[in-house]
């Protein structure tokens, strides 16, 4: 970790390499009048909207919708099984398991053709008090249990003992985008009305915690976090069903789940503050987390060390090394495919457009992990066996 001072604010960064656009956003964050104590930047940092992905922002009595992002509650889940990967015939993996998963789980922008049962939606929320969520209740029954696009994925993996694992990366689908965008617009309008000191050019409009708009956002954000978990749970349930049909007597351990796009009230350095994790994972002491690699590389099950300097946080993945446009325009399709096939990984890369999510578009996960060993300890290293991308 290296420490620097920008605009009289302390910034702690767990990497030696930060792209210029992300560094500009970090500099912008140091101008926020409600920034608390210091800014923490994880080793997978890269530019986002307003705030870089891999950022941890603690605030005094304010929430920033763009510091959570539009895929609210996006996160990871993983399940270990009792099956040895070496005992699964390749044809069973390809034709029965992977095809079965694709039949049950819509990918990319696709939704279910039929509404899913209400039992798969979050419970215990006051829907009538929510503007966006209430308007989307019909639509989200078609979205729950779907993967989404971009960097979302389903992977079948193996650990050091060749045990089969299931890992999913997905979020709150269109609902999170609508909630995030809705409240960023409200915050921007209010900030202009208040003549806020926060420049509109940095896209970090905020809502003070003593306003009704803060309460409204917080309520809907929490629903999105719950919905994202429900989404992952339903996909995991259906993947387990496919595996149960294909692999006799398969058993599943309890699901590990952790989100990486949200805000929460937490106590740090003796004060209750709002911690925004945008592409960052909770790493409180003893908490089990998931840090995935890029397509074709290792992923990690980790345990938090509770380092206060990172606000008890760690990275959420490898982090992009290049933009989607640059990846599509510069990476070699044949070379990326050859690399995956040399490792025996079942994949679905077919076109140059798929280079947006190729291994070469991301940072080296081994470097990312090495830079944060004061934040986490490794529990399990997982290698990909078969990959489905959104």
C-alpha cells in the first residue's frame, strides 16, 4: 500500500499502477467536503462513472448514488460440491451440463419468457414506499434468475483437490440501473438548487442523510441489494438442479455470497459513517469473500483480515486493464481462444466482439492478490473448467 496526499486529503492505494482516467477520478473524490478520514483504492482499480471501480469512499452523513453505481448489489456467489472434476466426462460437461444451464438461465439482455414465482423476490421490504421498485414489480419477475451481460459470468471451477465448484457473478439487472439513475438525477437537481460545492462535472451528486430523498434512495438501494442476492440464489438453485440430473449423488455445501456495489452504515475510526464500496468487497476480520479472476484465470475464496486502513475492504476481482473498445480493437481473437483451449477450458468465445471480456482485457489476478495480502488471506484457489459469459 502506498499513501499520498491530494488536495490535503489522504489517499491510500493498494497498487503501483493507476490509469490516468482513474487517477483523475481519485483526485476529484478528494474534493468532496463530506469525505471522511481518507480515501481507499483497491488493487483492481480502473475508471468508472464519477468514482473509479475498486474505490472505497467513507462519507459523513451523505450518500452518493454514483459511488454505488447502477448495478446495485452486484456480487459473487460460490458453492463447493463433492464431485471430482476428473470424473466428469467432457461430453457430459458440454452437452448435458453446459447446455442445460444455458436452457434454464437467460444470458445477456435476455429475460425469462414467463414471469417467475413471487417467492423468488425479496421479502420484508415496504414496496409501497418505493417509487422505482413499485413501478418495476411486474418486470422484475421476468428478470430474477437471469445473468445479464458485460462481465457477468457463470463458471464451473476446480480447487486444488479437483473438487467441482460453481461460481456466479451477477447483480440487480435493469432494476438497479433504474434506481441508480433515478436518484442520481434527483441528487444532481438538488445539488444545483443548493449551490453545492461539489462540481457537477465530477458526477458525484449527493443526498444528505437528513433529507427524505436520502431515505427514499436508501430504501430502494437496499431492495436492489436483496434482489441481486435473490437473482444469484435462483440461478444457483437451477444450476444445482442441472448438476443433480447429470451427476448422481452430488452434494452441495452452503452458498458463499458477497456483494461489491453498495453503501452501508459502519463504524470506522470511532465514528459512524456511510461506506460506499464500488467494485470493492467487505473484508472484515473472519468474513469469507470471493475475488474472481478474468476469463481463463484463477479465482480466489478469501478471508478478510479486518484491516482498518482499507475500511475493512479488498478488491472485487482482477479489474480491467483496457476499455471494452480497446480490447475489441486490439486483442487477438485466435490467440485468446488458443490460450483458453490450451488450458482445457470450455468457453464460448466466437467473435472479435467477445474480446471485450477476454483474459487480455483484464489485469493479472495474481498481481492483484499479491498487492492485498495485508487485507485478506487466501482460503482456496480455483481454476476455470467451463465458462458462460453474459
